[in-house]
């Protein structure tokens, strides 16, 4: 077991070194490297304690056990630093370190306590283990610190989103939970006198690092997925080559004399190295095509989730900086006389512009290999001025590119290779296309918003002017005709009705612009529908409409807000009544329910009126679209918004019967917990 723990310690160091190597400036990476070093020391001290206890003659393992516990005393401080590094803005590492002094002080006190007789007495042996009061204090304080970190991490997990949430989960919550479990296992083994249980505590550390390795590869923790997989690929390649050399040495040794057998084995395996290199890169999906495909998918996902082109540019710049391991990334757009992004400008009047457009890309290293020309010298000054490691244009070969993509120098101070330049050129063109499409979509959305504002103004002016004219007319007549009883009767009827009409218009606008929060619960749709039909019977009688209902749904339970669904049904029934106003006789409206084959609940409201033309159905649920001569066309838009919040759908299906049918499909409700 000690050999496995020793290997785990080496792997822990390797993971920490690879994370630090990929971005040594990032505070989170620095803390992870510190955690890896401390964990490796903890594991190594534990190995030395095991070997001391198993040696013949037995060596006193107490000093190594004390050193193991002293190293573990600093884990709460490191986990707290993890939390601060994730939550703290870049450049605030020193401030976070200053705030961490209480945690470091507690760790230092516990570490000093470990080397006293109060912790583990020197007389303690593997056969007769003894623990002092200091050991109990160490355990209680550690459990308290880890419990606090677990609770705090959980609270932050519920608040944060995105990459920050993933980092909190894997770096603080999981690590605090692992350490808490290790303390519990170790304390249980000690106080229950179960030595095998105490030896299981390193497994929790190994498990944590295994989860971290998985997080690095799958969730891109530390922005190091490619580097981590590349390290693993090289380890696999070296392992295969070494195994092949030793295997070939043994086989050739059966027929050849030394050292010919070894030389031949090395020669054969070396000749296969290039093939193995290509194959292993395919296994780990490290080829350029995989790299480009992955970043294309990421950019597409970003474009789908972010409609604002400016925000999308920021997201793309962060993605480029991470992917290229550059100090920064900027997308410079054509602004007339210059390409600009923030405080970085690249003038079209500079000789460097023509040189960059001619080549399509440049790096400081490529400029050093070329003959000094005015344009290239100016281009070199531009790269030096802004500490750039790469600049490319998109589209390639264009004398008037729409985009200049620049990357700062790499954080590991390595140059950009030509294969990387080709990848960046392809990425730049893909980004240029996505951003152009995003801008066109934004322009179309703004044009639609302007058209909507125009419709809103026209509709408001038309719908409010009519009741205002009536109110104004009665107001003018009021002084001269106040004594007329018939005038006062009409005044008392008309003025409140017109005010209610204006109030209804404003309420519809409020419902559309600021929908209320729905109180979702399991409700019976039939009960809500029956209440609504009963409520509308009087209005149906006034409109001379025959209102009927049929409830054929065997299961009518839905997850909804009853009052919101009632509002939708009332709006649809009122629309149906109004659609029949031009019909003198035989006015019918029917409400019915049924179940779909997958268990969803379907509710339909039909009338036998003139129906809805096909060319108007596509925009029927948009604001300010109406098939009636009066009204602002907000009722169906409000219904669509409410049903969207309920994850329900509303459509106008094609029916052979006369009139219009509105079909609402409610999804199956979640199971009872």
C-alpha cells in the first residue's frame, strides 16, 4: 500500500506542476500548486510512517506521524485561499493573502501542537498507540474548520454560476468534504483501535485529485484541458515506448548477443515513435482538427446564448485568451480610419497595415527572419508597443479586412508556432462570420422594436382618443345640460365605461411589459375551466352566444398558476365572443379537453365565426397584431407569454370546421415527491 501512496504523491506533484506551468500568473493556479505540494508532503510523510512501523527492527513512526498531521494542519488555510482566489478579481492576490492570516495562524498553531507530547506521546508504538489531549483538540478544531468551509462553499455554490460555480464545487466544496472525511476516518480508526481504517485516509486525497483531473479534462478547470491531456498523452507514449524497448530487448536476446539485442530493440521502437505519436494524439483527440472543432462548438454555444454583439465580443476575447494561453486578446474592428478595441488602435495609414494585409498574419519571430522594410519595421513596432505575440486578419488575403485579431504574448513566454497561426486564422474567420450574423440579427431586432414602438403609438392614439372624445364631449355639455335627467343617466353610464376601457388598455400593456411571478402548483384544469365557464355564462348570454363545455381528459392535473390560466381562458373566450359579433344567428363557442398519447392535457376553444386568415396566423401572438377593428392586439400576446412561462404551447390548427380553434397543450406535470 505504501508504494501506491508514494505513486499518488508523485502524481499529485505532477498535476500541480502542470496546472502551474500552464498559467503561473493566475492566483487559483498558484494556490493549487501550493495545495499539491502540501498534499504530496502529507502523503510522503504518511508513507514514511507506514514503512517505519513495518520495518524490522521497528523504527518509531511517531516523528513521521507528527509531520503528517503538521502538513495537514494547513489544509483549511489552503482551501480558504482556493475560495478567495475564485471569488477575488485578478490582481488582488496579495489582498487575499493578507486576509488569510487568521487561517494561517490557526494552521501554524496546530502544526506546532503536533510536535509536542500533548499530541502523540513519544512512547506510542504501533502495538500500543497512544493519543494525548492535543490530538483531541487538533481533531475538534479541524472538523470545525472543515465543516465551516463545506457550509460556506455550499452557500456560494447556490449563488454562483458558470465556471466560477464549477471551480467552487471541485476546488473548495469537494476538497473540504474530502478532508473532513479523511479526519473522520483517521479519528475513527484511532479511537476504535482499527489500524486498517486509519490507513484508508490517504484514499480520500487520491480521490480528490482524481476528481480534479477529471474536472480539468471535462470542465476545463484551470483553462488547462489541452495541456493536461497533452501531458497524459506523452506519459502514455513514453510508457508504450519503454515497454516496447524492454519487450524487444527480451525477444531479441533470445536470438542475438548483447548489446546488439538492445540496440536493435531501441532502433525498432524509435522508428515506430512517429506512428505512435500520431496514434496517441488521435486517442486523446489532440489533433488540430479536434482542437478547432472544440472551439467552434464553444463559439457557437456562446453565440446562441448571448444576443448582444458587444457582450459576445467580450466572451470571444476571454475564450481566445484562455485557448491561446495569451496574456490578453483583442478583436479590432474597422472603425473608418482605424481598427480599434478599447485603448488599442491600429491605423490604416500606417505602413504596417499594408504589410499585415499582404501577409495575413505576423508574429515577432517571423518578422525577425524577414528583411527590414518600412512596413515590416512599423509592424514590429506595433507588436512591441502592445506586447503582442500574434496578429491575424479576417478574411485572409483581403486588402480591407473587417477584423484584426491580436493575441498578447503567451504566459509561458513561448512563441506562436505556424500550426497555431493557421488555427487562429481559421478561428478569426469563424468569429468574423458569427459576429456579422449577430450584428445583423441585432439590427433586425432593433428595426422590429422601432416598428413595434410605431405600432404602439398608433394603437394607443387610436384606442385612447375615442373614449377621450366621449369624455371631452360630455365635459363640455355638463354645465348646460346638468339638469337633464337623461343626460345625467347617460353620463353616469358612459364615463365609467370609457374610463374602464382606458384602464383595461393600460393593464394589458402592464401585463405584457412586466408579467407577474406565477405561483406554480398542481391544479385540476377541469375545475379551473368549469369556474371560468360559469363566470362567462352571463357575458355569453348578453352576446347571444351558446357556450358549451366538454371534459374528456381522463387526467387533468397540470403544473400551473390557477389565476393565470383563468386569465388565459377568459381572454380566449372574450375573443371568441367578439369574433361572432358580425354573425346575426347561430353563435356557438365550445370549450373541450382531452389527453394526448403522451399524457399531456389539451384544451381547445372553438367558435363558428369567420375564422382567421392563414397569412395572419404566423404573427397572431405578437403584440399589436389583431384581426378585429377595435382593440390593440395585446390579449393573445399576453396569453402566449403566460403559457410560455408554464412551458405550455398555444397554436391555431387547421380545421375543416368553420371558425377558429385555439389549442393549448399543457405538459405532463412533475411526479409527486
